[in-house]
């Protein structure tokens, strides 16, 4: 079951070791080339290559020397190298600025293609391309549909997306 799931959480967990080791943790027998391809997909390759030691940069503790956004990009790369049939993305881009998020979204769209993905997000840009979106209120599903359906309904999702409060 563990190998069937890839999970990227808001609070990332990195381990002492190199950046390459942290990405490879998603698939222990992954080659360096597979890890680099996963980092490219996650849009982490560029910042990693700009570090003094690149992929051989040592992470100490839980990665305090990296920004939270950089740690999340490494966690996304770790999920990408694992290539699981099911992904759970829980606020996976919450600590990434909106400019970086746009870059990451392209990679995440490729990562999500052809697999079941559960995306938990407050940023609607993260879920707009989803086949099915469920809006929750106090743990209950109050709306369901794709982005266009939910915009047409002019309910809670519409209000969140547009910032407009519709009056009947």
C-alpha cells in the first residue's frame, strides 16, 4: 500500500543527507538521472543547481538551510520519482510563492496525469484543472463538479474564485 501512494504535505519532512538522497527516498533504487528528471518535473532542478554543491548539498536536521518552498519542491520531486498510481497533495504548494507555483503547476499537472490524485488546497489555482472538485464546509460536501460547473452554479466555489457574493 505504501508504494501505491505518493504524499506531499504542507509541512515537509527532509532527512539528514544530500538533496539527491532526499529525492531518492521516494524510490530507493532510482538512478541519479531519474532523480534529476523528477526534480525538473517539480521545477526544483534550477534552484538545486544554483546551490554551492548542487545535488550533493548536505541537508542537516529537517532542512532549515532551505526555504519552506524549496523543501516543498524537493518533496514534490520525491513523489515524482516514486511514480505511484495515487497521489495525495495536501496544501503541496502552500509555501511556494505564486510565481513559483505557476512553474510548479505545469510539473504537477504532468505528475497527476494518468493517476488518481487527491488535492487538498485553499489556493484555487492548484485545483482548477481537476476533473472533480468537492467543496467542503464543516466536513460536509456542499458542491461538486469541475471548475466550469462550479462557476456556473455561482455558489461557494464561485464566491471563493471571484471574490463576489451573489445575491438571489
